[in-house]
C-alpha cells in the first residue's frame, strides 16, 4: 500500500515538474518574441530620431502597445510608427505627444480612415486634442473631397474646421456630401462651405440635424446666385436614381433580414414550447387536448419555415439587384474619377508650362523675396490656412511667389513638379526646397531657400520660421530643390 502511494507521489511530482518546465519554456518563447518586437521599435527609433529621446520614446511605446507586442506588431502599425516619428522629430514634438499621436493615427486607421489622408491631417493634433472618431471622419471626408470638384483649399478649410470645432463625426459625411452637391450644381463652393461652417458653429446642427442644415444652406446660396444653379443633367439624374434605388433595395434587404431573424426566433420559441409540452406527464383526459395543441404548434413551425425560405429568396433576389446597381455605379464613378484626374493633370501641366515660360523670361526680385518672407515671420501654422491668421507650408511659398507674379500649385507635392531641377550644392535664394516627412513616403513639406544654408518655411509646430538646411533632421528628410527663375 505504501509502495502504491509512493509511486503515485513520484508520478505526480514528475508530472508537475514537466508541466512547470513546459510553462517556463513557453514563457521564454513569449519573452523572446516580445523582445523581437521591441527590437523592431528600437530599429525605427534608431533610424528616425534626431531630436527625440529614443530611450524615453521606446519605453512609452512599449507600454502603450504592450498588447500588440504580445500578438506581434502589424506591418501597418510599424509603418505608422515610423511615419509619425519621422514627422514629430522633424517638427520638434515631445516624446509623450509622439506616442499619443501614433496611437491616434493607428486607431483611426483601424476604423477605416485612409492612411494617405491621415498622413495629411494628424499634425492638426499637435496643439489640440482630437478624438479617434473625429480624425477618422475628417480623413474620410478629405478622400471624398479629393474625388470631387470641390477646390482643394476650400476642402482643406472645411475639414480643418471640422477638427477645430469638434463637429459631430456622424454628421460629417452628410455635411461633406452637401458641399460636394452644391458645387456640382454650380454654386460657389466657398459660399456653400461658409454657410455650412457658420451654421454648425452657431449650433444649428443640433437644432436642425445635418440633412436640414445642408438643404437650408444650399437654398440660401441658391437664392443669392440663381444664375449659377445648374439642374441635374440626364446622366446625373440617372445616377441619382440608381443610387436612390440602391438605398431602397438595401433598406428592403435589411427588412427581409430582420423579418427572417424574427421568424427564426418565433420558430425556436415554438419548438421549445413543443418540447416542454411533450415532456410533461399528462393524465388520459388531457392527452387529446395536448395532441391537438402539438398539431397546432407543428403547423406554426411549418408556416415559420415557409416564411423563412420566402425571406431568404427575397433577400437573394434583392442582393442580385443590389450587386448589379453597385457594379454600374462603381463603373460610372471610376470613369468620372479618371476624367477628373486627367483634367487635374492637364491643369497642372498648363500651370507648369506657364511657370516655365515665366521662369525663362523673367528674373527673381531678391529684395521682394526677402521682404515677403519677413512679412510672414511668426505667422502660426494652420492646416489648409492661407492668410496671416494661419498658414501652411505650400500656401506660404505660394504667397512668397505671388509677389514675383508667379502662381504656384496649391500643394507641396504639386509644387515639386514645376520649375527647373537644381543640385543641393548649387542652390541660391528663391529656390524651393522639398522634404519627405510623411507616413506614406511622399513630399509633404516645402520651403524657400534664402541663402547661406538657411530656408524659410511654415513649420507645423513653430509657424513661419527660418531653419538651417544643414541640420541633421532636415538633411535626412531633404528630397530635392527646384528653381523657378532660371536666369
């Protein structure tokens, strides 16, 4: 008996020892994996940090993304980390704010915000607390505006105000499409945008709701410029009708789905009642009554099943119709987008040709250049801003060159396509200098060279300022220089 007990004890001891070793090995493997993920963060910081304190930022990121470390950092998160750090280091943003911004951008991205447009917007959060939902809605709106005829500067102003004034993110799609619709109908985009922005700021959104606010705004602008109003073309009416039919089909599909679910619930309840009834012991006097009740419930079950099949067939037919409409609308939308992009490219080519002609025939007025730069020194940065109240980098260079009677394109990336290429060592005052401080690897910043290794630019964190292009973090981000006046 003692030998049996002793053997049992030994077996238990061996079992628990093996279990402990297995757990220890698994923990070691997890720790090793976690270390590998931490090394990926360290590699990004080693590459991108010049001003930021790497050790402090690494500790913050390891804490903030601890659950992601255990699962393994996704390529998207790593890309966002690298891009945000690249920008915040460029703009002298703190380690705490950098970690906060990475989380903000990543959470918005997971909610479906396009990374290309998040990349353009997230620096608005340098000086203001922005929610994930607001940033997501703003990025999606910016994408919609890009696929519309609303001018870029007005779209950016509109989106900036949505973040600045903390608009209801659920209303943002309606307000965005209202501005697009007013523009499509020939109304002045600036007036439609201004009316919507003022009404939201004055609390009309809460009083009226988004649909009524947009309709009232368009009606007001239409009354002021009736000569601009363009009725919908037959093709546009057809498209609107298709979209309306698609919405109605979607509502019917949802109704059929809801009905089917309710029938399935009712059927399940009836089946449970039938099981309970047949499980009960009954005296002979109640047998006939119970059997009659059972037959009634079975008839109900057959009816429920028939209705469920009917709703399934209805859903299938609706889905076929929806699919056909979606395909038609998507084809027409893609064609419209292609036409719009070709038109934008032509406009940019024409602008570039005009700038080249002006650059070959004219000369830079250096005195006017310096005076224009000095005029804007200290003006705060504002996304989409184009005034002395707030200005972004490409608007600043545009204003500097307007004094030279040259109209540059609106964005930094578009400005990089005009003028004459020049080597970094040969730069002279007036040359435009371009940098990549983005998540998506694009030109995202522009300044104007003023000589002696110094350039002026609208910094996201400091406003219009002068910086040395020889500083490491500017050298690391420098892409190219372009000259407007080739004399």
